C-alpha cells in the first residue's frame, strides 16, 4: 500500500504512463557510483536501484561532507527522444530548498554503464554484487523487546527506512505527508553469523562521524530484524526492524 500522498500523483500520471511506452527492467538492480574530482575535492554520486525503488546520494570525501539524498518509487518511460527515470519521491533532503516531490531524469545504458544527464553529466558504473544476510529494505518497527507495544509500519507517514544492498547500507528518517527530512547515514556493511558491522561513509547530521566503525548483534525472527548492541553514546540499544516489500507497494 503506497502512502496517501502518492495516490493522487499516481492517478494523475496513470493515463500518461498508459499512453507512453513503459519499459521495465532496463536498469539492472544494483549499486552504481561515479566519483568526480574538482579543485581537489572528490564528490561521490551514488545510485541504488532495486525493483521499483530508487535512491540517489551525493557526498564529498577528502574532506567529508554530506550534500543530499532523494529516493522513492520509479517508472521508466521511453519516448522517441530519450528514456526517462520518473521518480515519485518519498523523501528529499533538499525539499525546503527545491519543493520537489517528483523527478524526471534522462538516462542511457551502455552495457553495464549507466549515463545520467541530470544536474550534470554522470557516468555510473556498478559496484560489485555481494549477497549477505539482511539484504533488502527494512522499516523501523519498535524498540525491543517486542512485548506488545505499538509498532510503526507502512501505514505510518513517519518512517525510518534502512536499505541494504550489495555490501552498502543506508538509513533515512522522513515523513511522507509533511515531507520533513530528519536525517540519513550510510556506507558499507557486513552481516555474518549474527554480527552486523557498519563503516560510515556519509552522515547528514555530523560529518565527523565519517570513518567510524560500529558493531552490533542481529537475529532474524520471521520478518523482523532484531538489532542489539550499543549506540554511538555507548548506551544499550535494542531495535526491531520489519522487512519492507518494495515491489507492489
């Protein structure tokens, strides 16, 4: 079930998509990246594409600085002129600046390379595919242990999404009704034998956290991920995340 704010957008776009030639699966799911160096500053542009969900991140390294993140459900529209990645956003860290809830991004594929002409010409190459425990999309449900307290889910506008794919992780806190963006962080991760590790590559709230490595315990119970350990302040932490089905929401 998509959020209520998405329904009118999908309704208004429905006829547009029907009369256009829609092509699915032209972009292979995965993590793509392009790093550009200008005046000694390296900027990473990162794409995450899985089924019908899209996330774009931009951040600087050397020195570290978070720039932006956007993400949401997408369709691919093919016209005589070009192919467009049409994204109905769930979150936009720059919403207060640009008021954008939808993106239309021209793109081309060349083998495994993805070329996007957006704010600038970018050439994305896929990151190595890695399959691990915890891969997928997760929504924060509740603090543990789960003893019957109220859980947040798809029906709640306030969400914290955790997106894990090909050795990368990212969490995003946002509200789909107000479009308030609360923060994000991401990098690389490993999950094996009940031990979950994160290495932070970007963090919107505190650039000094980049480079930190965090270690937690994890356990899968049904469709829940039980995430335990100590938070960044050294305090005990117990979170429960519920698996989110991206396709068909």
